[in-house]
């Protein structure tokens, strides 16, 4: 299954305890919110009077928002973003979420995406890209200068840029974010 998508496999505790229990693979972006999702789950298990839902697997991008017995309403807002944004937010949450609160709404997701700088193979590749972008934003003209300069991008990453930005491995890719001194929310 694609871990960039927003799937979850749901059953109930009663179904889980039987050998032939029913399970359903549901896409969260098919639901407006948590209430609609839980309503649909109740219909899937309508033979149980008070089903206790159990989430037995889910896509990696939803990991910060789902546990075996619960699903955070923020998971539905995340699921309705495009795959690229979901993955960037999940990478941020898995890295920073253990120390800071997780984003819970569209405004907070947008703040995380503002801090997201891109996916690059190495810190060295990111450093080169960001250095040129910073120069352009500051109005520095680099035309003709590059043939004259030899820049050790790895040393630049190690000495300077690695302090300003953080590299997060997620789904076998390197995600880069601003290195924050405090929570952004």
C-alpha cells in the first residue's frame, strides 16, 4: 500500500477476536470529518450494538494521528491535503512531534509547510540549492561568479547550514525544514 496515501484498516474488538473477523481498508480523504468516518464504520459493523473500533494498520503519513484505539480529528484534515503535503507534515510530526505539540488544523499545517524547504538527496545538495535561493532573495547577482568559486558544499552544510535547517529521513527520502528553536504553534 502507498504510505503517502491516507488509508486505515478498521475492524472492531469483537471482529478482531474471531478467526474470520471483518476488516475494511478505508481512505480517510473519502470522509469530511471524524464523525462521518465513525458513522460509516458503525454501518459497516451494524451487526454489533456498540462496536468498539480498532485500527489495525494505517499509512505512515497518518502515524502521528492514529493509534490502535483512536483517531485524531486532525487526521482528516491531513488526509484532505495532497500527497506531497501530507508526507512533509508527517515527516515534520515524526521528527518534532515528540517534543512539541502536533499541528491540529489547516492553519497549523500551513505553518509546517512554510518551514518545509524540500526533498533533496543529501545535506550537501540542499545546501547548494538553499545558498543560491538565499542569494537570489537578497538580490545578489551570481552571474559569472560560479566559474571562479569552488565551494565545499558538504563543509558548508556541516559548519553553517546544518545549524539553520534540519534533515529528516522519511520514507527513504531526505526532507529539509527550518531548524526551529521553539514550537511554531
